[in-house]
C-alpha cells in the first residue's frame, strides 16, 4: 500500500519552536495588599530610637492582671502580677506575696448573677477565664449595660478597705473562673504583723492622694480657674513630664539571599534573575513586617493596646453595638478598623441580620466595607485562634481601631530609618557579602522598622471576637 501523508500544514508544536514565549514573574499566593503598611504614616528615626515624651503620669498600676495556667489548666497569679493592682502597688514584695497566697478560685456557670446592685460586697474578683457583664436598673426600670470584662480584668478592690454597696450587678456571660481575695482573708494576713497593717494602710492612703492629683487619664492635673470675676487668687501650677519615657528602638528583619553566579551570568533575559530574587524576598520581608507590627509580643499593636482600651463582645460575635463601643473609645479622628477577613465577614453577617448592610468604599484599588464612615481594612496577619472554640463555631480573633498619625494627632505611626548602606527602599538595604568557593553569591537583606502608639487612646481592641456563627433566615 502506498504511503499517504495526510498532514496539510505545520503542526502547532513544531511552529512554537520558532517563537518567543511571553512570561510573567513568579506568582505567590502568600502575598497580600499589606494595607496596614500603606495606611500608617511613617516617621524617619535618624538615631535608631524614638523617645516618646509625655506629660507626667501619676496613676500607678495596670488595668489588667496577667493570668498564668499551671498543671491541669489551673489559673495562677504571681505576686509580681498581683502587685500591679493599684492598691498593692506601693507595698513591699514580701507583704504582697503573703496576701496573694490567700487567693482562692471560684467557678460560676453561664448567666449566673454574682453580685446584685445595692448589696454589700467585701471581695476582690479577678477574672481568669470567660466574660462577665456589669449592668444596673435605670430610673424607668430598664436594664442598663455598663461594661463587659474579660480575662485579667478585676473589680471590687475598693470594697476591701471601705464599706460600700455594689453600684451595679454582675452577671456571667459564659462559664467563668474567678480568683478572689476576701476582706476577712486580707485582715488575717495583716493581723499577723502590726507593721504590715500600717504599711498597707499607708499604701492605700498614698494611692488615694495620687488619684486625687490625676485627671481621668492618670495624668498630673494642671490647675486652672475659669468663670471668675474681679480680683481672685489664682491657682499655682506647672506642667510636669514623665521622667522615664518609653524608648522605641528599631527592629530588624534579616535574611541572606544566595544566588549562583552562573544563574545571574546566563539567565537574565528578559527577566533579571537577581532582581527577581530580591523582589520576591522583599515581598516576604514586608509580609513578615506587617505580621510583626500586629502580633509581636514585645512591640506589636495587640500587645501595646492599653488594658483600659480593650473591650469584650457581649454575644461573642462582632455586632454593630460592639463596633460602636470601639468608636466611643477612639473618638478623636479614628482612621480605620483592622480585622481578619473572617472577622469582617462575621460583622457583615451581623449587620445583614439587623437589616443594616454596611456601605463600601475604595482603598488602594480594593473595595472594603465601612461603618460610620470608617473603613474596615482586611489583614490575614491577625490570628484566628481555632483552639478556643465557642459554642458558635470555629475560632476567635480581635478587631483593632486605629487613629493613624504623628505628633499632630497623637496617633499610631510606623518608624523607619533611611541612609543605611545598600539602601534600595526606605528602611530596606541589600549588601553584598561576597562569593564563596562554590561560586554562590550572598546578599544580606535587612529591613529596619518599628511602630509607636504615641498615646494610649489612639488604639482600641475588641477581643475574643467569634467568627464562626451564621444566622438562619426563614423563608418568606
């Protein structure tokens, strides 16, 4: 049979051998818009350290106690942590240790009324796990919510030294574990040594005097007089500054990039191999920078948020009421919310359930939702804790509200330093480290940065936000 060639044209495969292929740079899913880095103002710190000066703080102590968990998950408060409660701040550590040894653990079920308004109470409560709510009865008989507390918050310290009745009722919103100190146990410790009792009484008196000199923010009050007429004696005052201001040094993200010299010699057309290696490594470093600005245990925003600027959601899910409470905390020129995309979705569901879907706006080419005109900026760097599962679902996270700005607004600002050797972008440098015996070139890549919260009211956090609850809508 004669050979018959049925091919009528050159094949596509053969034809492609004579053409150039167009190509992209390497793509990566790990990249993100990094909107936090773009929205924060950045301040150059030539000396490598920013000293944040502020007016004198006379209020001592902290609004939250650190809880540690021992064997079997039993909550423990160290004497050092217990001493941060203002009433005990001035006491010697040996007395604080004796008092903290009298702490006891109490457990309460969900919806338990621990304290009723108007009742006598003589106990300090420190919440170790769960959340609880303060509420009272209004003049018309309505229930008024005061605040919601979470782990580390405490109340009742004044009742240890004064006979007062409860100004509000306290109800648990979840199963709660409290660490308590009763007035009788405190007196047992102080009665053992007359000197200890005198020191405690002096400490309480000193703390009351300190509070009398402070404004509502814990700053030394500047005395002025207004509304007077004629000749009157004017107050005498001065403005004092804090003696040991916070100093914020530059932090560094570093890596050594290795590229074989043969790669950079032969394979640079049409894309520079070295430049592409540097660009992708820079992207990963910027992703790490944004994560550290949020989560670092030493200087991240979640760590720097003041205890008095932390809120708890009543129902776990982030409702419009909870977000409004955040806005009431950062009411001076709030700039943006920062939240995980799942937290934003959870908030949107709550809005939709209430018939108030949030409007949207555009930031850096990306559509985001807003609330009260303030945009919700998404960031996957905020962690969702899947190990702490509530009855509603799959994990908890935090929502931040930030006033971004420098000294003019006393906000949150990023820090960087320019002029470093090998600088290719603000704060970012690439320095050649030489070529080794295997012809591999090494490049030291460094990114210097940090973040400053200039005043505590520039940042608030809604904690323990549940992201896994979905509403069921009935068909109409």
